[in-house]
């Protein structure tokens, strides 16, 4: 990591390059708006140190979506800075209650999420709907671009300097290479959002994972191609095996992808991602499913 985590983008738009990239818009010399807050444990100490370095407080947090690596400190800044928390209405509902949070982290139970991710519980101060619109914070106008698929209410955010924070709608090449299985709630919606993103024109794009680009189309194409490649690969593995239960598919992919983690959270994310991938493969016609003798089977 560089000596300074601050990177100037354009005008009053900066970003902090931590474990994830966090965009920061300076409302004035004393107050900033954060677009996401990163991980609670991995990013918060460096984030607080960076804010102290600039001697600024957080006036508001405008969130792209409600995953653990992006909203880890929303509640912290709400409590300790008096920050206004602004989220898309579906994302706000998900983090407002542990039973609702299971919609994002199934098959984890509400009690498991209460134990493992207590810092995610949050009641947003303001919400916005799933449509293109402009939202003002202390007179500064941010444009909101719905980019659902990664999560139901995933949103791209354009700062007043015309810099687009794409969140997780596209990731860099290194992240693509490391990813074992796409973390996507709805693959069909995500493909459409990527096509939308590809057609947008801005002087700079901030990727949550990771860095800043001045051109986005080729990277979006690589993101799409990588997902299609993985989908074809999963279908080929299923074709080799014959009909399998979802547990069987999970075991197959766990071994094929060389996964080893014994920690709760990576296992939950893996199982969720397998289910979402299967739903896409069924909808696209690459995989069939049938319910037989009380059990659901998948085959290609």
C-alpha cells in the first residue's frame, strides 16, 4: 500500500485506497461524504486515521449496497459522527433487521448473523428508490444510477465532479483472477447492469475492487466474459457428474475450486453464490432441475 492512502480524482472527489477503495467527497474543509465505509475490522482504523489526517468529520454516508465489505462502519459513523446514513430502500430494509438480513446472507440464520455481523444492523436516516435520480447533501448534488444484480438495490453514484463510483458492478483484473465464484445475487440483472455501465461516459470511474479508471468499457467486457466462462465451466462439471442435489453441487464446486476455509462467513458466502449461480444456469437453459421424491436435482 502507498505511504498515503489518499488519492485525488477530480475537483472535490478523492478516494481512500484501503482493503477496498472508499470514495470521499469534500463538502467543505471540515466535512466529507463517504461513499461506503469498507470493512469494520480491516478498514476502520486506517479510515479514521485518514480522516484525522485531513481534520474532517463525516457529514453523511451514501452507500452503494449493503455487503459487509462496504457498510462495515455505517452504524459507527452514524453513532460517533452524527453522520446521515443514506441507502437505497431495499438495501436499507435488509440491514434494518437480522431476519431480513438473511435475504442477503442465506443460508445463514438471523441468530448467526447477530453473532457474526452485529455491526451491520442499521436504521438508515434517508432512503432512495430504485430509479435514476439526483440526491442532494448540503447542496451538493449526487446522481444515482441503479445497477442491480450484485445485490437487489446496488447503485452507482456520480459525485458532483462527474466521477462515477461503480461499487461492485465491475471489478479489476486482479480481483477477477482471484475470485473463485462470482458474488452475484441475480446474474441476469447483473449482466444488464454491466451493459448499462458500459454505455456510461464519465471522466473517471472508481472501482471498489479496486482503483480508478478513465475508461470502463473494456473492463466491463472482461467482467462479462469472466462470468460467462465460469457459468460454462460449472455446466460442464455438472454434465460430467449427472444429476446432483444442491448439497452435491456445493461439494463438487468446493473441491473443483480448491476451497479450504473453515470460517463461518466465507462458507456462507460460498453457499449463497452457488445457489445464485444455479438459478442463473437454470434460467439460461444450461442446467435443468427436477423435484423427485422430496429432493431437488440439478443436471446439465
